[in-house]
């Protein structure tokens, strides 16, 4: 499945595609819908980078 988000929406929200993907990944991870690995892959980064972002936001890493 593909989801198309218009450039106009991104501009109106003052957010880049990369940041939106990161925010979606974080939200789904927090809700325990996806794993750390899946979230980091969706966000386009390695697990260590994603883990650091979670830490900087004080989001617990549940094992």
C-alpha cells in the first residue's frame, strides 16, 4: 500500500517528509504497534540512531 502526502500538506504543516516519517514511526512504536527495528527502518535510519532519538525525547524502550 502506498500513501501519498502532498507537498502542499507538508508545507502547510511546516514539516519535511523525513520528519513526518520519523514522527509516525515514533507514534506507532510508542503505541506498541511496531517494533524498534520496524520503526527505525520506516524512519530511514539505523536502530542506534532511532534509539538515541527516543532517548532524547525520554520515550522508554520496552523490551
